[in-house]
């Protein structure tokens, strides 16, 4: 199957966004995909904010994007847009870092007022980076994600069903990706 990079754009280690992504990673793994998690918050701030393209962590992230078939991008929504740490990383990647890739955009937030952040803030950037196919994304309300004291996660049934559907569509898109011929 495919290799998937699962990118958490949350600046917090204990965020619902991060935990939801890791939960969805297990579904993709169960479907036979190799999933590589990338938490943007673990990239040194001086590399991100200083636009240090040669920093080993930026070079490694760039190489990860280059070698995968698909990318899941998850972000909390702040002020009707995706997170600043995610923006900083995307700005440091090559212009067409998503060329030939299938991409699944996901977002979490406290209000349905931010639902359109995927389509009006995140999707245009992913498209400009050359994504071959951006599948339907999904916005999950914070109240639909419960993190228990033991670290386990429960997602409300309505959100679970919708997330399963978009992840399965992403998985199907990955499975039916045409092999791209090398440019001559």
C-alpha cells in the first residue's frame, strides 16, 4: 500500500488535534498503509521562525514530504485559519512539495464558525503546493473529542462516522493513484 505522512500542525503536545491524528493513523495502518507521524511542534523554533532551510530538521521534513504517497494535514483552527507553526513549515517546503501527492486536510476547533477554514485557508495553500488530489476534508468540533486521563481518546459517534468516511476516501484515493512517469 501507500506511505502516508501524518502532519500535526498543533503547537501543543496534548492537543485534541494531535491525538485525533494519531487515532486516525491507526485506521490507516490497519488498512495496510505505512504511516509516518510528524509533529511540527517538535521542529526547533529557531529553524522554523528563522527560515533555516538547511537546518537538519527542515531538511528531514522536506525529505519526508518527498518520499511519501499521501499527506494527512491536521490543524487546530485559530482566528479562522490554520496554525502558525503549520504555516511556518509549509513556507519552508519547496514550492511543489505536494506534487503528485494525495492530501487529506483535517481541522479541529471550538465553533462551527470555523468550518470553512479548511476550504478557504488550508486547501488553497495545499493546492498551490501542487497536490495531485485533495480529498474532502473534515472539521471536528473540540466538544466531539474527549481525551481521558489515561490518554485514550473517544470521538462522538457522529464525528467518528464522518471521519471514518473521509479517511476511507483518502485511503481509496491512495490505492488507486496512477504511477507517475518520471519527467524526461
